[in-house]
């Protein structure tokens, strides 16, 4: 290549043209960007308000990312490779995290890293594989447990009692109920707009829900923004924990406010409501979430018992009838009808004798 060609290439700002005797080459140069490195905590500080709304979930994510940053020893990186992710998952498992807990923490990390990758902060992403979760036992309240627990809650706070009844009859999440405003309640239905899945839903109300959304007549001052806005999550959980300890459920770690959602779902399935309608009622994003309650629909299996308890004599007779109905003509001997014998063609010898006699 000649010196003139090199000089021609050097004189261009964004691209260079190099020529030779037989051909000309054009090379386009992009802007060179400095490669920086970040800590997980720094990326979270940059994007947390963009990726997560304020609330309990954002608080949990903050805890997850803090733990991950601590495991990584505050290491800075420009690429997040598969080996780093595998070591992180292994450390979490050694700390006693279940696969379900690991999945929640990895979901938060994946969301953060995908945003950082899109913005050009990191230059490669590992493959996030969901850990296999074991289906755990779902705890729900029996009718007598509900009555005792709600009575103890009512003795402490009328507002907390009204909220408890609303939660168990609608199956909504605690945050969804606390975020309700009066405009969300129309005639016999209630609409949930602030949901975990981001999808709104509207469901009908039971008679006792219609009663508890009414404010007590002793309410003074300005009307609150919604039926339960006077309570916070922390206040309600404190009342709940005191009440459950009073009725002898203090040692049961599964008796938390979210059990009211499980109780609602369980009662719907046990009452014969199909899974698709239960999914719509609860606002589950996927049917697999609702299928956790499918085992409670035992009424659909009652017909199986009838079949299994059928007397053996009936079973053998029905089997013989079935075999005769579906028998193969190749294996079953059949007799030719007499009418068909008469109407069939004559043998060749008989026909020949008759013609000679004539």
C-alpha cells in the first residue's frame, strides 16, 4: 500500500478510505468508549427507582442485592460471567437458601443485570436457569380457626378486623387492599389496580365484604381516602401477631396475613370452582401458580372410586361384551347365510352336465 493511500486514510474523521491499484476499501470507525467496572451495589443505586416501585417488594430486593454484593466482596466487573453466577448460587445454597429463595434472589439480579447490559454498563450476561422448586404444603385456615383469630383481632382493632374479612373473602394481597380508594368500589364489585402482576382485575363482593367496606358510624373528621387507608402493613402485622399468639397459633410460622389468600383460594377450589376461574379471581399471571390448589378439587375424582368398586362379575360381563363388539372378522368364525348359498354361482361341473342333457 502506498504512502498516499495511508495519508488518505488518516485524513478522515469518521471513516477511512484506502485505495490500491485494483480495489478501494472503506472502513467505518465507531466511537471508542471507555470500559468501566461497577459493583452490584452501584448498579442497584443507579437503576432501583427505575426498575422497582416503592413498597415491600423493593425493600426485599434491596436486601437481596445487598447480600449478593457482600458475597461478591464488593468486586467490580465489566462482564458478569457464568462462573461468577454459579459460584454465587453455590454460596447461597451453602447458607441454607432453598431453591425458591434462590430463584427470587436471582430474578432480582437478572432484572438488574439486563438493564445494565442494555445501558452498556456491562458487556456480557450469564444464563439464568431457574432452580427446581419442590411443591410445599399450603396452609389455610379452617372455619373455627378463622372465627377464633378474627375475634381476637376485632378485640384489638375494628379496622384490622374489617380488613381481615375483606382479605379472606376477596383473596387479594395485603398491599392491594391497603391501596384501595373509594372509586375502586362500584356497586357490587371491587377493582384492584395496584397489583403485583401489573394487571388490574375486578371481582364481585360477598355480602360480608359489602358490610366491612363501610366505615363504622363512629368515624369522625374527614373521610379517609379508602376503606383501609388508616392502617399500614406494619400496624396490621403487629395486631395479627398478637392475635394469633392469643389463640394458640403463635408457633405456626405459616399463619401470616398471606394465609388469608391461600384460604380463599382453597375454599373456591373445594367448592367446585374450576381452576381457570380461580386464576382470574386471584389475579395469577400464570396458571401454574393456581395449580398449587388443584389437589383440593377432590370432587372431580369421586367417579374414579365408583369404577374401582364395581363388582368383578359386572366387570367380566362388560369385558366379554366389549370383546364381542370389537372382535376381528379375521379371527371370528362366521356362518354363511342359507339365502346367500342359494343365490351364489353354480359349480362349473353341474352346469356342464345340464348343458349335455339338453
